[in-house]
């Protein structure tokens, strides 16, 4: 059975760890909250962590459509970087849509903080994909008119203009094939796919939605709905992050209303006079910023969210080639 703390230790990171960071250890986002790391900065960051800590290892897992390798960053307290049945494997995917870079920046910070404070749990293998859509990450610019920053970010599609978030089954992209090889080797019990709202304006810093219960095995479904999610929601709420479904649910059902509301809000937000940026420790870890206007707090339209999933193995049977760790 999946241990609850496989995910909860990420939520309960001591906020004091951030204060220990030196100027030279800061990510581009921490230096300027309206910036996100470039692909070169991301890989260089994890390469340095790999060199500095024996509990970390950066691995090339396969090719991508742009020709650059797909990486996974592994963290293990016992320095053993293979999946085992006696511990939980937690996989976090970032940058499937590089224009939604919150997960990219948050995981760079989280990996550093866990390693510096020696806080890696003994019963968890943590696997982080630094950036999945490398192709789109290299195609930087401004392509989301509704989104409140950053100054420049990657493009949604990859080198072949494929939406990798729609390619997991058909597996046209080399990125997807490499991901499947990695997934088969790690076989994670918990999978988090970090996204950001594309301009949606609502008051929650962190949102997520889990795999639908009818898509899971009955045993996993029961545990997810009756044990895992209630406890996760309870702990999030206790720390000031009440549960709210992510905006993608509303976009599909109320697409016309969505655009009718968010475009005027984006214009109004841009015309708002003075706004100050306040960043709390957890919002540094898993979100962007909070904008405070004249009367009440208004969260940035760039919100961190994720999919919590225990995926059926039948979806990942295309690639059986093991990944060498």
C-alpha cells in the first residue's frame, strides 16, 4: 500500500531551508520572480547538484524530437537509484507545456533544499523530470496573451508541433517513447504532472485533480478516494491551501464563459496601478506570486497544479526496453 508520506513530505518542507540559501545558490526565479529558467540553466543546475551530492544522480533516459536527451534527476537517501518494492517511487514531470514553468522552477528549488538540509526520506525514491518538452522550452518568447508572466517562456508544442500532453498513448514523439522507457523502469506508485493555469483567475495558489476513480483498479481507487486524497486535502487545508479542482475542468465545460471572463480580467489586471509582490515560503516552492491590489488579495493567474496518478501499466506497454541507471 502506498505510504501517505510519499507525497506529504513535499508539502511539509521546513520553510527555514529557503533562508539558508546563498545568493549563488538561487534559481533565476528566486532572483527575479518574473523570470523562469532557460533549458541550459535547468540542466546546468541539476548537473551541479549531481556533482555536489552523492544522494543525487542525473540520468539521460532517451532521445527527444529536438535531438537533445531527456533527463531524469534521481534522489535517494541511501544512494541507491533503482526502484524497489520496499520503498515508494514518486515521479514528478515538469514542462510538458514549457509555457507553464512553475513546476520547473519549484522542483529546482525543492531538490536543492532537500539535499542541502539532508531531508530526503529513507523510504522514497524521488524522480524529477527537469523539463519534458525540451523542444518547446528552447522555443522561448511570449505566446500566452492571458498569462501574467513570466517575461519569456517556452512554447506549448514540441519541435514537430505536437502537444505532448496528448501523445502518451499514440507515442508519435521521441520524447514520449523515452518517457515510456523511463516509466517502465521506475514504475512509480505516485506520478505528479505539473501544469499551470493558462490565464485563469481564481483565488487558490495550489490546485490539483487526481485520476478518475473508474480509471483505476478497484483496490487503488478505494485507497485513493478514501485514504490518500482526504488526508492530502486535510493537510493542505491545515497549511492554508484549501482544495479546489484545477481550472481545466471548467475550461472544457464552460469554454465560452472562460474566455469571456479571463480576457477582461487580464486587461483589468494589466491596467491596475500599483501592485506589490508578496512571496511566502510555500508559494516559493509550489507557485508563483500573490498580487495584492487595493482591497483584497488577488492570486497571480499563473497557478501551480498537478495530476496525482497511479496509472495502469497497460498504458505503458509499448516500450519494454529497460533504462540503465
